[in-house]
C-alpha cells in the first residue's frame, strides 16, 4: 500500500496511507495536492523566496465546509497544519515541511452592500482584488500597501495602511467574521456573538481559528492625493526631521511613510510617501510641506485613483525575491534615531534593500489598547528593516545586516512590535510574541486555551497557553 510521509503536530514523521488521503480528497469541493502533482510547486511557494518548504498535502479549499473537513482530517491524523491566506508573511508561516497546508487562496467571493457600506469578503482575496471590487462603488476600507498581500493575514494581525489615520486599522473595520475553530465548529463572531473570539481575531487571529470570511465596514474613498517625494541622503537629517514633525501633527486624512533606499541613479536616498484622503485641493495644501522644504530629486505626488496608490510599492517588493525583515515600533524620530537610520540607510547591503517606517495615528491610535487584541494604540511608526536580494549567495549577508541594523536601533525603539512584521518569533525568541501583544497577552492566553487548548494552530507567531 502506498503512503505519503507526513509530519505530525508534535514534529514526528510518519506515513499516511494514500487510500485514507484519497477518501479525504474525494469529499472536498476543492482540490487536494500531493508532492509531485501538477500545480503543487506553484501552490507551495510563498512571497518570501527565502522560504522553501514542502508540505505533504495542500488542500485548496473551495469554501467553509472544505476548511471544516481539512481541520477534522488533520485532527484525526495528528497532522501539522498551516493556514494560507495570501502567503505574504515574512516568516512564511503559511507553509510547513510535511504538514497539511489549508490553502484559502481560491476563496475569493466578495459581495458589496453599497447602501449599508459593508462588504462580505472571503479570506482568499488579495488586497488588489478586494480594492478593485469595492472601488467600483467608490468605497474602500483600510488595507495594507502591497496589492498581492492577503486580506486575511493582514487583517487578523491588525492591518496598517493609507487609510488608518481616518478610518482605523483593517481589524477596526471588521464587523463580523466566520471562524472555523480547532475542533471543527463554524462560529460567527461579532460584538454580540462569541465576543471574546471577536476581540481576539482583531490582532491575533492566526492563533485562534481559521477565518473563512469577513464583513468589513466601507467608506467613500478616492481619488486621493498621494505618492512619493525622493530626496538625496545628503539632506537626510532635515528630511527625516521634517517628516517626523509633519507626521506628528498631520490631520487624520493623511497617512505617511518614510523609506531609506537606493534611488534609480544608484545613490542612497530618503523617500517620503503620503496619501491624503479627502478634497484634492485641501490635500495639495496639507502635503505641501513634505514637497517643498528642500529641492527633491523627484516629486511623484499626484492625484490618482485609490487603486493606483495601492500599487505604489508593488514593483519594489515583488514575490519570489529573497527577503529578511526585522521590526520594532518607534514613537518619534529623535536625533539619535535619525543618526542611526541615516548610518544604516547609507550602508544598505544591496540596492534592493530598504528601511521603511509606516505611520499609525489618528483613528487607529484613538482605539483603546484593550479594545482589540492589537494593542499598540499610540501614535508611532512601525519600522521595517528590510534587506533583500535576488542572489541566493547573498542570503547570509542580508540576514547579518538586518540583525545588526535592528540591534543598533534598540536604544531608540519601544519594546513592542507589530505581529505581522515579525520575522520568526521562534528564531527571535518567544518574548517577541509578548512584545507583539503587550498588555493583551494574558487575555489572549485565556482565549487561546478556550478555543485552541491543544495548540492545533501552531504555525503562526505562537501564543503559548
Ligand atoms: C511587502 C510587504 C508589505 C506589507 N505591507 C503591510 C502593510 O501595509 N500593512 C500591514 O499591516 N502589513 C503589511 N505587511 C505584513 C502583512 O500584513 C503580513 O505579511 C500578513 O501576514 C500577510 O497576510 P497573508 O494572508 O498574505 O499571509 P499568510 O502568509 O498567508 O498568512 C500569515 C499568517 O496568518 C495566518 N492566516 C492567514 N490567513 C488566515 C485565515 N484566514 N485564518 C486564520 N489565520 C490565517 C497564517 O497561518 C499565517 O500565520 C506587509 C508585508 C509585506 C511582505
């Protein structure tokens, strides 16, 4: 009898009969892939080219009932499970060696109610797909800044984006969700039903169940005024000072980012990015200081459809490249912080590398720290130390550089990190998950024990009960 080599949840390897697997496959509406099947290699690949894992089985779920079957099958056979939304996670938590990947990528249903300004969206949608549909009605909600990111992983960790100053994080706009729990139940979670789980999935969702669809609140959005202004690094000190002063006082309609990167001419540069959501005339006035305080190398800020600003970083961070990421949260850019950013910005290990700061403020920081599992409710920037290469031979070099830069930044950052920006808490140390949840960690342990007492959902930035 033939069998597949599988990995169990406690890390052991053993065989599983093909006949048992066939029976599971025949019950699914979606497809089940094994090693060697056509499409297997494409399905196991994730955004970060550093991650190269081979699950034993990939269940390409077509709906919630497939997800329930996959959870029950995994439980019955003690299979290690990973859950894939968009596969965009830095640490590659959506794929494991030898486990069952529950792949939601085919679940792309989306239904907009323009009168109520809400949308029902399945968990396999990517940002670009979601925005395209909601923008057909002139509506949007906060999501991240790369169109190929999955809405699920992003929302379940928090979800920073261009609209967070005005409309809060992605998770703040979740009105309701459908969750498949570790014991295979299907629960609706919202403010009235299963409210503890509703609280938990808004920041720590990957630990608590599999969300198969979300209901989000939508807002009228676009066109927006946005884009990037690029300055030479020789002006870096003034640029970052201006950026920080601007960001600390800007209205909710603006969200900002700053990047230390390599300009198209090959020289290090500082880019400021912003998006204004509201009247374009007013936006021109508000964004002026970012564009005029010195002579830029390029000013690419312009009125544009919201779906266009959402593509701003797509070219810079394509899927399949080898990336490393270390992250922390910083409240303001002090002189020592600016010095460190410029020192490392001048010494990026490759021209594809960057250090990026993404702003959280306004509506997103007015939510109480204990109101959702996402706890970092104060004005700040999430720093991404983000080296990258297309050359496998440079992998060690970029990792070393990323760690060194992050270590150097420690005196100026908070002991806090956005969970979705963590590289791999297993490698970084369990304390980093605590840093990601701060004062909410203890409550999350209680909720984890209630909904996932055996730590069935383990391929994530794991909360240990
Ligand atoms: C280039 C780049 C830009 C980014 N920009 C932003 C940004 O602007 N704002 C921001 O907030 N974040 C941003 N991120 C971080 C992003 O939020 C995370 O990478 C997020 O994990 C991606 O979600 P995903 O569904 O694509 O990932 P996946 O790798 O599929 O999943 C990530 C984690 O969530 C779990 N998961 C996925 N789907 C589900 C589900 N339906 N139910 C339960 N668990 C699930 C997975 O098991 C895994 O642990 C960015 C990341 C990158 C690489």
